């Protein structure tokens, strides 16, 4: 896939705007693969995604120990997974995560770089990184033609 979107996020408000814009274009069955170092803003991004979907972001917490949290309210239900404890080459077969992917929910996976391979279906890579003490960089890379189209639409909305 060729259409990638690279953005410099100057503060948490910029992260919120990006996540909420993404919430406007996600559809049931979408898989968001978030990667980045500890503290890069993955959970914060998902909180604002939940807000954009019409959920209370205060209810969104990192599922590091439970692996999966479900948030059924909003425009589209959200499933939030965290693979940190599973480590590199994460075997998700016993977590139940595969049952959600491609279903009637949006699946957001933190530490997606631990997956042994990309999942089938409509996925979007979201790599978050520290640019300096305050700013973050977000690199969004589509995993299918549908996400290429949506990223182009997002770029048009951002001006």
C-alpha cells in the first residue's frame, strides 16, 4: 500500500483531534494496529477514539493484565486489546481476540508489533513515537485499499 499519513502531534489536543477524526471514518470490522514505545500515547489515542465513537473516555483503561476490554456503547462497539504481556510473536489464539477481528466491532490492538503476522481484513497501522519531550509523531499506514481511500479522505478533511 502506498498512501501513508505522517503527522506531528504537538500536544495531547492534536492527538485527540486525530483519534476523533479517525473515529468518524472507522467501520465495523476495522482493525487498528497501534505500535510504539512505552508512553508513546497508545492508550491515550484509544481513549480519544472511544470519545469520537460516542463513549466515555474515562472508562477506557489499558487492558495490560486482562488483555481485552470491551466497550459496547457508542456508534460502533470498541474492543481494546493490549499484547504487551504476551510479548514478541504473541499467540492470540487463547485470548479470544481473533473472534472480534473483522466482526461488528472496531478492534484496537496496542503493541500490535508483537503479532506474528498482520491479521486478515481491513487494518490500519498506527505507529506512535516520541519526537521530543512533548510532541509525538503518528504514522498511519493502510493495510488495504479501503484504508487508502479513507486516509486520503482524512487528509482532505485536515486541509
